[in-house]
């Protein structure tokens, strides 16, 4: 019955002939494990397509919503964290696999005549993969995504003459924002996959047209069939790489920073590791020389890759014989340089403050928003006029929140008629700022922390009296020194003496004496808390 | 990369390889399908946690006189938080309170209370319900949906 049905389908489509053509490809004798790199790459691209389709069902390409939708995928969607984990790690795997594939073709001289166009489509595919990485990086709209993209676009803006136009096209305007996200999303999800598929089809068709290049020195003997002899090797490599991918995605779930905050100039952006070498290169070409690092050097490398089959035209395929030594040395120098710069870039990673380190401002904000007698619960209760804070996803920007907390009745700026005066502010500016800080941390999914009553007193005091001038855990002013790690420099007694009377140590300081302004309870909580920050 | 069974010789090394290839590819495909399918299908079968909402004070209800109240039901809509408005009738009989959804079970129109006839009527196709929710006449296939209620002090709580 099934055979009859298949016979009928075959008679109408000829699928068996196609299948046989695909599977019975004759491979030169001695085609070994080195020729499995392309299959691994194809598998990884397939996984990216599948997981990408899943992510697209939940992802929303609009600022703020983008972040919340990714947060939803990570925290609430069953298996969503693994779906994103596979897509996230898959991106790195593809860059590595593409690099390995390219090196295999290079070392075995497989790009030589008549396969020049195979090589050129391969280089295009490599560039497309990098474009995927770049465009996908922005989509989660967290701090890392936002600031890394700022850097990427500034790099393109450094190009002479056309730079600013290019940057404006990439951004969809003069500022990075909703229009940027829209076009990068469209490119990542529609444009690039379409172009990628076209080039993969061309790449594989050309591979079939000229046949596999086979071992560097042809071996006598009849060719072997692709299926199942070589497919077996492909399958073993694919299984190994896929198992590693799943393991990494399970053990190290993809990260999501806090939501992109364009006002946070303190954030030090870092690109993903495969762009780190370019990023590092920028440091050696400051000012007017910058285009050397952003355009000239990468342009020469890509140009050399495209030109390679026309520069190295001899019949010799062995990487270390005759004139091939020159190109092999050049390639090794390039890889060594990229590796060296990447390591330097990794060593130069800035110390990032831990998102789970609740600074005093967030602790104070949590107390104000959720502690006993908080003003939020006037409305934000079960069955009340507004949803309880615990289940409220913050979808408003910080300016809105600050406004709302100063004047909760006016739930939109301008909503209150002008002849109706606003009531007494429910929260003062610094308090509202603290609540915003808490909400941002809660939105980023930070683990809740236990805080002792003394530390709570210190947090409330700090966010009321000190934060305008001092920063802890990335939040606060910069008129005075950063106190994130002040405990290394001073003990409790010396902290007390400086806070009580700063001019005793710094005659020119602007800081007022807080000995009189703080209660003894506040002072002792404050100095004990600061002494612990080390 | 599968092959129709009729082109495969199931004996010997070749057949063994073919089976391993098929198994591994099925395992890889199955893993991706599990993660992707799970993430796609899971929300379709997610159950909403019921919650109790205060619907009003017991002493404001008159015997057998339905009162339509609007409940604001907050729920998670994917990544967003939305508030649905749900109109329910509260019908008191003694110390007991029934809560009926106001949506007609025929095609989902909003019903209203007919004070004179002491019945609940649907404006769309003439469905008529009694104060206990039962269908008195017209096309509705089922009684108005009853919601769980409980009395806490003087408050009427409705489960939504």
C-alpha cells in the first residue's frame, strides 16, 4: 500500500531520481573527516532557523516591549529559556563553525580552479553570518544590546565622507531608537535569511557542479558514494556538535541585562567575543586614524579573502609546499593577530557591577513601594483601581513613573485639568527615584535579597541624604567619590569621623557635616553599611 | 537525510550505518522539535489561576433583584498585564448569593435585566433566562454561566 503510494508519487514527481542524485554523489577516494565541516554548519543554521521561528512568535520589535517580551520568553514561557539559549549559543557556534570550515577550505587549497566561485559565495556567506550576529545582538534591547549597537553604528559613522549617511541609514534617523530596532529586526528575520538561503543553495549547487575537492594528493581507486559512507562521518560530527550546543544552552542560559537605559552613560559597552578583536583594534588608532581600524584593515582582509583564488593560482594544494607557504603564513598571521587582539580585549573587560548586588537606592525603593504603610497600596491592591505591584509589569518609561509617583491621580502627564491643583506629593523626587530603581531591578528579574533592619536604615538614609553626590552600585551622583567599595579604604570609625565632620580631613570639601543631621541610629547604620562595602 | 526504505539494503555494514544515521538525525530533529514545539504549544494549554474578587456589600443587595456589577479582572496577557472588565449579576436569596455571567450562552451578546418581567433577556435573538440562570425561552443552548461565590463578613467574593 505504502509502496504503491510512493510509486505513484515517484511517477508524478520523480523524487527518487532526485534523492538518488543527492545521495549517490561520488566522492573521491580518501574524502575524510575534514570534509564534515560544511554539514555541521548546515545543521547549526537549521537550528537557528527553527529556534528563530519560535522566538519570533513571542518577540515584539518595539523598544521596551522588546525587552519585556524577551523577559517573558526567559522567565515565563515553558522551555523559552532553552529556546533562546539554543539560539544564543548557536550564534557563537556558527561563527566558529564557519571559521573552521573556511580554514579547512583554505588549508586544503580547495578554493583553487575551478572552484573560485564556490569560495567567493563562501566568503559572502561568512559576511552574512556576521551580519546576522550584529543585527540579532540589538533585538533583546537590554543594556548590552543597546550600547554595543551604539558602538557598531559609531564605527560605521567614522568612515570618511559617507560615514554619517551610513550611520543614519543604519539607525533610521539621527538617534538609535524604535526605527533602528524595526529595521534591524526586519533585516535579521526577513532580509538576511532570504539572502542566506540563496547563497547556501548556490554554494551547495556549485559544490555539486565541481564535485568535492577531495584529499590534497588524489588517491587511486574508485570513488565512494556520499550516502551512507560519508554521511556517517557527517552524522557523528553533527551529533557531537549538537550535544555540545544543547549542553551549553542548558548549563549556561543566555543572559539578559537590565533594560536599555540611554541615560546611563556609565555603562561600558562590549561587543560579542567575535567582534572583540575589531573593537580592540580601535584602541590603537585614535582620532583621525580611526578609519584605519574600522575600514581600511577590515576592508583589506575581506578584499584579500575575495581575491585569494586569483592571487594563489598554482596547482599545488598542500599548505606548506612551494609558493603556498606565503599565503599560509599570511593566513596564520591574520588568525594570530585576531586571536591576540581577542585575548587582549577579553583581559580588558571592565569590572561590571553585579545585577544582583542591590544598591541602597533599590533597597530603599523596595521599602517605599512594598513595605508597611506604603502609599502605592492605596490603589495597587487586589480588586483595587490598579493592579497590585507584584503582578504589574512596568511598561511606562522612567519619566512617566517619576511623574506618577509625585502625583498619582494624574496617570498621564497633562491629565489633570489646570484649574484643579495637584495634591501634596505622595513621594518626593529622591524617593520616587528610589522606587524607579527598585522597579527597574524587579523588571530585570533580579533575585530578591534579605536586608537586615540596620542595612535598611542605612539604605533609606543613603538614598535620602547621600545619593545626590555619591554613587553606590551604579546609582547616584558624581559630585563626591564613588562609595561602592569604600570599605576597602576606610573602617567604620574613620567613616564616622568623615561623615560627621568632613572638613576635619578635607578643608576644601563642599560636603556639609552630617554629625548633626543624622540621628545616632542612622549614623551607626550608615557607617556599618559602608564599612561592609568592600 | 533519510532515504526511502526500498533503496536500502538492511543487512551488513551499509544497513547498520543507515540505521545509525536515521537514529541520530531523528534524535537531533526530535530535540529541536521538543524545545520549539513545547515553547509554541505550552501557552495554548496554560490554565489561569482563579482569583477571588470583592464584588460588593451583601447589605446592598435586595432579595431576588439582580444587581449588575463590573469586575476588573487583571490577567497576564503574554508579556503584558491587562485588565478585563467582566459584568456579572449578583442575585441574593436569603444569606446566599449567586453570581451569573452576563454573557449570553448563544452567541455571546451582553444580556440585560428586565425589571418588570423579573428575568434576564438577550437583545440579539430573544434569549430569556430566569434569575437562577436557566433558559426560559429562545435559542440559548445552556444556562448563564454561574461563578463560585462566598461571603466574607459583609463582602461578596466572586471567583473569576
